[in-house]
């Protein structure tokens, strides 16, 4: 074999080796980016988990800190009283229980600016699609639940489990 042929083979081998090495480096960088080693990809690295965990704030209110007035906006006798008792079993502080002018749908929760979080907690706890009505002039964090014809009665004290685990 001539010297020229050997040089050509060596050159071809070096070029192929260089290309394979460049391909391996590119593959390694791609995997590292996807895994989040450089923080550029969409991987599930430790930083992503820490950010997700701290993004959801703990609930600031408990039912015991929420005062609810329960009003019956339907023709169903005793509905507000039964609902007030069911809310007590869930840990809410129930203020007054009375009748009100009728409302449409499931019901509404009237609240002032300070009662927004309390209204959301009540809606979440009862699991019904209540309309939250902000009344900017209302002072304090007390909320008013007005029951409508679409209201589904909550389980009784015997059936319900209190939110404080008792």
C-alpha cells in the first residue's frame, strides 16, 4: 500500500472519529439540558420541584375563624337552620340564622373586601357552586350565605366529619 493511500485512510478515520465525537458531545448536552442540569430545559430537576412546592401558599384561614350568617332565600322551611348546624359541624362559627328575599341558583355569599378568603373557604367546604358577591361597602370579614332553590342540603352532624378531624 502506498504512502498516499495510507494518509487518505488516516485522514478519513480522523474525520469519522471527529464527527462521532462531535455527535456524542451534542447528545450529552441535549440530555443535560432536558434533565435540567443547566436550568435551560423543561426537565424535573430539584429546582423545579422546589419552585412548585413553594408556589402554593398554605391556607391562611380555618373554618373556626370564619363567621357565617345563614339566610334562607327559599320557601323550604328550616333550610337555614339545618344548613347552619351542618356548617357548625364543619367548624364554622355561625352567627344569625334567618329568612331573606329569594335568590336564583344554588345561593350567594355576600362579603366585603376583608371577607374574600372566608367566602372562598366556605364555597370550597360546602362543595356547591355558590356565587360570590363582593360588597365593597361591607366592613369586616363576616360573610352572609343566602340559600337559593338549587341548594343541596349538607349532610347532618351524624353523617359529616368535622374539618378539625374530630
